[in-house]
C-alpha cells in the first residue's frame, strides 16, 4: 500500500487523484539561466551547462563563469568535487529508494522497476518526487555539510532532513543533491579542463594551479583564497607535483625525427608513484593523488638512503631477484591498507625510478630531462644495493627500427612496451602531447562468442553493453571474460536490438543469447585464475572488433587460451 | 458468457459483432483507424473509416485508399454496433473510438494526450465499461511540464542561437509534433525553415484550414544561409546528417517525451533536449483511466506489464494486450524516426 504522504485517492479508491489542470508539473531536469541569489541553483545550472555540451570550449566557459561568480566556498567545493574529493555517503541507497517511493506515493516495486529504465538512481528519485513546496537559498557548501552531518543522526531524523531537503529544491538541484548524497558525483569534466577554467577565471598560470590543487587538502582544511590565490605549495611538505602523463604512440615513432634527441625506457607494468622525501619524512603518492605511503612500508628505509629534499617519479613494482613479478603479485597489495608479513615476503616492492622532480629541495622540473636523469642516476647509484630503489635503465637504440625490435621483447621482460622521452624536455603536468610518448606492445587477442548480455547504466541505460564471452572446449562454450567497451554507440544499438530478439533465457538482469556473434577480444595480459571456470583471467579486456565475417564455430578454444597463458602468463 | 464486444486477434483489435477491426496491422475488410501514424494506419485494408481531419494525412501517406470519414461525435451503426469517434488530443484528427452494443461500452484510446496543445482537438474523457489504453509513458518518472514552459524554453534557445549567429535545428516527428511546435513557438523571433517531410504535412493541414505560421521549405535550390538565425524543423533522422551542412553553424535540439531521461538526451547527442510529448504522462494516463469509470482496462504500447500491475493494485481488472508494434519505445527513440 502507498505511504502516509500519498495523494488522496480518487473515486472508487483506486487511482491517485491527479489535479485537473496539472499546471504544477515541471517534467525534466531543465535549467534556467537566472540563478542570482540561489547558490545551489547556480551550481545546478553549471551542471546543466556542462551536461548539455560535449564541446570542450563551452565546458571551460561554463566553469570559468562559475569560478568568477559563485560564492568562494562553493567554488572551493566545486574544485574539490572535480578533483575527486567527494563527500562520503551518509545514507544508504536502500533508504533513499524507500523514502522517495513513499514521498511519491508509489509502491517500492514500481520505483524499482523504473530505476533500470532511467538508468540512474539519483535521477530516478529526482523524477518521481512531487514538486517542491518550499524554496531555499542555501549554498552548495551548506548542503554538503548538511549531507555530512546526517551521519550523526538516527534514521528517523535523517529521513526527516532528506525529505525536507527534497522539498526545497527544483529537479536539477535535487538530482545534484542526490548524486552528492549517494557519493557518486561526477560532472564529465577532467581535472585538466577544470584547471584551465580556473586559470581563465583567476589569471593564475595552469601549471602553478595544477600544483596548488595537488595533495592532501579538503574544503574543511583550507579556503578558496588560501588554496588558489595565496597558497605557497612549498609550505605543505607532503604536497606532490602534478604527474606528467604520456600519450599513446599509435603509428610508431618514425615521425618523431632524429632518434638522437630521444631517450627510451621500458614501460613498466606496476603502479605509478611519486616518492617525496622532505623534512625527515617520506610520502608516496599515486597518480590518482592517493597517499599510498602505508601500503608499501618497505619503502620507508629510503629515508636513510636518499637525501631529504628529493622527489622521484617512478613505478612501484613487485620485485625479486632483479626482475619484476607478474602484476598479479602486485595486485594482491593494492587495496590493502596494512600488509601482512607473509605478503611482504612474497611480493616485496621497489621503486623503479625514472625521473627527478626535486633535488636538494629545489623544483627541477624545468631543467632538461637529460640533466634530471644525470642527477637521478647519481642519487640512485649512491644508494646501497639493498635499498628498494632501482634506476629504470635506458634502452639504447640508434635508429627507430632498433627500438621497434626492443619493443618486441617487451613481454619477455614483463614490460608493457617502451617509453620515449625527449632529452631536452621539461617535466610537464597532466597529459600533454609532444615530449613523452608511450609505445605499448600490441594487445593479445582472441576471437570469442557472445553468450550473455546485460544492460548498462547512466548514458548506456537501456542499451546492452555488458557482455560475457566464451571460447570452445569441445562442443561446450566456456565463459572466460566480460567486456564492456570498444564498440561504437551505433554498434551497441545494433547488438541491443539483436539481443532483444535472440534471448534464450533470463537470469535476473542477465540474458543468455544465441551463441552466434563473434567478437575479437583484445587484452593486455593473461594470468591463471582458479576462481574462473576457464582457469584464466584477462587484464583490460575490451571488444576490438565485431567479427561479422566469422561464424561462432570458428572462435578460439580453451586450448588456445592455455597456450597464451603458458607463453605470457 | 457471450463473446466480448472487442477481441484481440493476430490482426489487431476486432469487433466480431460489427464485422470490423480497429487499427489492424494485417489487411482486413473494414478498418476503423484512430489516427494516421504508421503504427496505427496500415496499408492494404479494403475500406477505412477515419475522422474527416485524419483522412487527408492518411491519403498522403498511404496513397489511393478507400476512406470514409466521420465527424467527431457522429454515431454510425456498423453491423448493429454503435460506433463513434472522439478527440484523443494526440495529433490533429486523432480519435478514440467508442463502441457500444446493448448498453455495453468499450473505448479504444489509440494514442492520446490529456493536455490541450493548441492544435489537436482536445482530449474528451469518455465513460465506458472497458478501456483499451496506450501506456507509452506509463512510469512515474514521466511527468510533463505545461506546454507553455517548454515553448518558452524553445524560444529562449532559438533567440540565443540567433543572437550568437547560429541556426537552430530542431528534430521533431513530421506528423503532429512538428506542427505543434510551429503553433507554439514565437514566429517573431526569426524565419522558420522546414524539412520536406515536415512541410508535406504542413501543406496537408493548411489545406484543411489549420492555421500555421509561415514556413520556408528546404530544397536543394534554397540558399539556406540567406535565412540567418532561422529555426529549422527537421525530422529526427535528419539530425547529424550531411543534410544539415547547408545551414552552417547550428545548434541542434530534439523534442520528445524521451528527452525527460538524461541518458537518452546524452545518447541523442543533440545540444538540447526538449521534453514535449504527444502522449499522456503518468498522471495523465492515471487521470484518463480513472475518468472513464471503467472496471476493465487493457493496456498496450509501452511499459505494459509494469503499468498493468500498478492498475491491478489500484483495483482495476487490468490486462496486457500484445501488439505487433512496439510503438514508440525507448529502443526506437534511439533510432531517430519516432514520435514520442
């Protein structure tokens, strides 16, 4: 039965009464430009402007307008949200669904049926709720601290406060609020674009801003003024430099000019890390700006072997006997805040050092790579052999074909390919073309039969995008991997239409389909996995091609996979 | 128990007593047609019966067919069964079909919309014992804004594009939606150009005396750039095709009920989505069904099983009717050429 706040029942007590004029409805998430005086509406308008375009220039313009006009606290929170500093979830989604259904006067099952069709929980809630009866001029900052404070309250009070909040917001504000409360807030803007917009709004140079935005801050520990306008990055000893990221070299290096201007290294298959030694302490940052210091305690001894005032960019690798262990070994240590002794002994890590960002307390990012490399070599060579740091050796080559041959050896050396760095280049920030390139080995591929399909979420709601693939073992198809990406939208629509017509069985949201279509699955690595029926697990599997030309019978076999495992596992 | 007044066959809805079918999808002798859209008015029937307002559009689409016309509210005896057509508010000329025999009344809704749109004959609630209702948007997430609000959004978008030197290309279904937009927007903002498929329908409606603002047909000879800041009404399938190149810098929009869903809006890759539907929303469906006073409700076209369960819980004797036509589902909404 519907909840206490359901609308009055109509004649015969069957259907909810619907107002005859129906002028109160405001259907979709739509925006109004005038948001003066209502900071949450202003933020919702920003969200809408970003959502309405795929053009980078328009996204940057929307953001820089916002960074000029919004209250400073809200600007800071927006920067925090766009750099992945989201508030934690304080209400379970189960409760939110129940409360929304009750407030909308619909049974929970009806809400649950609507959710997968909409494809997004925050949006489903925003759409089913009746229009707000009150207005509020509270800020984004206010609502976020409100969401955070919910965790102190008992459930009844949480519910009262969430319903009260819903009742004060328009559709888009509600949607954004729901995204914040469920901890899943994303705006489709990279940190790079955000930094560019912030630079336009403040006049502070982009690389400088990128550096200020790094590290361990939150809107509760700083202010917009302190972080963006007045901040001196060196005051914070743990603050990392922005990582420089390489672009993939799709066509090979032949157009890069004189090989003598370039240095090459192996592309290591570990975790990118920035090691900071300052003020008697050490900090290890991931590329995702996560502090990983405690996960790799064996690196703490580097404080004794390297001088303070040193910042090294490198790769954390599981390593024994002068060779990397398979990524699977390192994987066991990812996601563990503390490491048991056994694992420390089984999969000890080192830092494979490849660049030097700070030397004797000075930021050396602007001097050429060749000079930084010399300084780095001197530092690392001075450390004793037991120190868990190794230089990433340069791969000598005098012409591009020689480098191509070196690249072919990558898998044998447990590397993913080769890296190219221009000898006279500074250490830049973010992903920028020109000075650093990664030239990965070609992926491994296998032709597999599509056997299960499931619908996606969000932008991919109502499309079948999540697939399970199988290879032959005799006359049986053995599932061995899932893949979600690699097809165009048009191909996803086409396969979706086919799945609907060729479903053999349904298991909840999963459909077993006719084993008819063959896809080329590309992947970066293969390892043994007792948890999978096939006995193997793939790294980064994706659909490289839809093999319309290949009948299911001609797909690969489990034996083919086992041979790959033997060769590359 | 005698045979029901209307039955559901593999040709569509059938009235055995009256010897006719309603919106049949396979050829029959006598087809009563609610409106001219392709999933309701099919080719190949021997005789058609439609409203006077719907007939020209049907002839335009189906060619030389044998159509007899009726006025709204006019009662016909067919095989001893009393038949009448009543406005459905879906598109100009669209009807619900009321069938009565010995005091038992059934109504086939066809497609319908309860909010007046300023162009279609407004929806007329009918009392009946059994109601066959579409439920294209039969989920509580679909709640439309009043048309005036959507029209002002479109006007705002158009005026802004014009001020910034862009043409506004709006995708909308060629029969019904496009004309509804024409009637709702502010023609003083700028010139209005039309895709051929839209203009063909405009001509049919103008010939029937429907007042529409002036429009300019886009032809290969037309210098599209001579109409800066125009609103271009196009079929959804024309968006993103080479046909659009002639207009130069353009912002694209799409008008459909499906635009209520962010995922669909983003997949369509139009710059703007306007939530404007020719179908009833959740509240509209519930109100319309309640107002019929019917005990038995058959649901078709849309989220039928979900909507049927909802109606059953509300105390109706509700059933799902399968149809050969998916109608305007989310799947086809992605393909472009749909109403909705």
